[in-house]
C-alpha cells in the first residue's frame, strides 16, 4: 500500500487515524452481507461529504474498523461525530427496520477506539480482511506490536525511516488551541473571580467554596486562581491538600479595575434616576469615599454628594438599599446634599477628590 504525504509550505505528512466503534448494545446488525454493504456505503457517503479519505474499512457483524486520512484542520473527535451521525441518519432512512431495534438517537455506540497511525500500526490496520473460509475478521494488534499479517508487502515512502509519517500533533497541533467557547468560558470565569474578590477583599475562601460561589467547575476555578496568583492579585495559602485564597489588597487591580467596576455598577443601578426624583436639577452629583478610592468592602456604604443652589446646611439622606451590587447584597446608598455657601471645607476637599457622575463641580480656593 503506497501512502502519499500531503505537502504544504511548512509541513509534510498525513493526518491518518485508526478508528473502531461498535453498534448500539453490541447488536450484530451487520451479520448479513447486504447489511454490511449498506453500512459501508453510508459511512463512505458521510466521509465523502466531509472530505475524509477512507484508506481501509472493514465492517464486522457488531463493529467497524477503519483507517482514514482526515483533512488538515480536522481533529479525530470531530471526524467521529461527523461519520457516526451522518451514517446513522442515512441508515435509518434506508433501513427503517433498524429503528425498531436500536434507539433513533444513534445506530452506533458512544464509545470509540482512536489511535494515531504509525508504521507497523498502519500496516496492520490495513490488513482488515475477512479470513478465507471463516466468518471472523482480522483484529487490529496493539500499538507497537512487531507483527505484520502475511500477504502483500506494504511500501511506504522514504522506506522505514522515522520521518516516513509525522504524528498529527507534530504537524498540525504543536500547540493545542482552545476552542472559542473555552476562551469565552475562561474569560467569564476570570471576570467572575475578579468581581468576587472586589466584593469581598478581606475574606478568605477555599477552592471548592469559590467554585460554588462563582458557579463554575472546580477545575476552571483552580486554573483561574493560579492565573490570578501569578499576576499577583491573589494570595494562596496551602494547608495540607486545601487552599486558602485571599485578595492582595495592595495590588493595583484594586484601583485600576475595581474603581471602573464600581462606576459601571453605580451607573447601571439607576441611582441617578432616583436622585433626580428627589432633586430635579442638581448642580453636580459626585461619588466620593471608599467606592471612589477602591478600598470599599462588603460593609461599606456608597456615598454620593449632591450640590444644590442655596444656603442650606448639609443634610445626609439615606437614598435606599441596593438589593444586589455584584456579589454583595443590601448595599446602603447615602446622599450628602450640600450648598457651597454652607459646606465644611474638610468635607468639600473630600468631595472635590471624588468622581463627578453628572453635572459640573466647581473647585476653587
């Protein structure tokens, strides 16, 4: 059997795999020659539709062996899904009686055997022939076995040198790329962890409890914690087999990212609309205090200064309670209503160093 290597500008090789899968519940659905031919035709049609080149295939009474060359950017798992799904669907259309014996979901079992082909493995797998005078079929030997079935010689390009066929991982998958869904999931979990420790900067928590709080898997939580620890945002204390995780309060994220997060949450909470219902035309609305500086914790109140026209003394008014602020609950919002003519200078200095949410705050000596 002559194998031609696929060549591109920076690689040479073939993405060849040995597949083996069984029928549902190991039913001997392909005992008759007619059924074997129909199943083989369905598999070949599915392979042709997805540009999969079948090098060798043997259909047994209760399972299928196949050696196939996959397209350059197709992995083995995707190939199995395409072949099993399309061939089962076509078989149900052609042989309706099969639906009565197995589930309509799939004609083939979920479990599979996948191995990447190498020299003697490929040679052995290509000998999948029915033995003369027998109903049994040749089996695929273990990987690395020196045994070669008797029969025609197998001729490979470049002899039996190590480079005659390059493994799939070396040619096309030197670095495993995450799927887009994995990247999105990781980024979402990363942001959840940041927000949780923004909400509870003084709290220490274990890995299992953190995964429950963030509603992510423990494996993902571990990966995120290790990443944030490497960045310096988290501290990790190992106690036996357990982790005690806490926030590094002095890390810059508590200013550069936490203040931005606080601003976003305040704008999205609708606080400004509530202020307008009480004070229709404020001169300025300013966030100051702990939420402005980023050193707030789960016991801090949100302090907002509202400047009005007049000579009234400063009034501190509780606007209400935010039922949800990130992972925090029942956060109190306080309004400091002041007029410039009657404000205490120490308080005004604090307000002047805040962030103006709306309007214009005039700062003068």
